[in-house]
C-alpha cells in the first residue's frame, strides 16, 4: 500500500507578479473601461487609414512632381536649344542686306526754238545692291512677337552715341513679310534672297529728273 499525498510548491515571485497583474487587469476591464479601449482601438484604426491615405497622396504627389520635373527639364532644354539656334548661332554666320549703290544716270538734250539754247535733262535712278551685314556692330539678337529674329545694330561705328536699329531677319524673300517703311531693316539668310530684294526695290524705284539750260 502506498500512502497518497499531495504535492505542494510555494508560488514563485514570477507567479505572484503575474497573478497580481492579472487581477489588476480584471478589475480594469469594467464596462466603461472596456468601451473606452474599444473607442481607442477604433481611433487607432482611423489614424491608420489616414496614414495610408497620406502615403497614397504622397506617392501621387511624388509622381506629379516627377512629371513636372520632366516637363521643366524639357522646357529648359528647348529654351537652351532655342537660345543657341536664335541668339548665339546668328553671330556665327554671314547675313545679307541691301545698300544704295551708284545711281544710274542718263542725259537727254532737248532742242528749243532758239538754236543757241538747249535744255539738258539729267535723269537719275537709285540703285540698290547687296551688302553683307557687318556683325561687328550687332550687339544683341532677340526674338520678336512675330517670332522673327531681331538684330539690334549700333550704327555709330565710333562707339559714341548709340543709334539702335532693329534689323529683321528673313528666312527667304517674301514681299508680304517685308518692312516697307524702312527698307534697310530687312536682312536675309542667303545672298540669293537679298538679290531678289534688291531687284524688287530697283524695279519699284522711281526716276528723278533735273533740268538745266545750256547756252551755246
């Protein structure tokens, strides 16, 4: 026969701490406390949703920023290319305009009833010839509202008072695009179009007549 006996062990310090904490937790779980904890859980869930929304918005904003940066880079590249093509390049090649050449002159003699008196008519007609633009006196080039290149030209070669003249650069000869108020403002990229312009002006140029009486 074996004698029955119960095994008993003194609770450890850890067991006592756990038991005490469990009792406090049970006391804390009163209906009002439990409700408050549930509300806190809901608040935490709501804040988590806000955080997720902000993260999504941040990703969207980052995408928009990247797209905007790409567009800005493209615009800057286009501006740089336009600057090189329209502001720098014009100074590195010849351009052609017109200037007044020697006038064409012819004389006519008109007899009068008096054999000792004659009338000499001298007929002049101005002639325009092609001339290369001296880029030395161009100090600025810019794009006009009509998307044409304007050269700002200092006509005072001595460097004193600056008489600025804007020269309009034409890609080709087109009568409808000419500045007809001041013919010397028109500049062309090639000599052939400048010659067409000179011929155009010479055809339109009117003759001037001067008369003098000659006594024999």
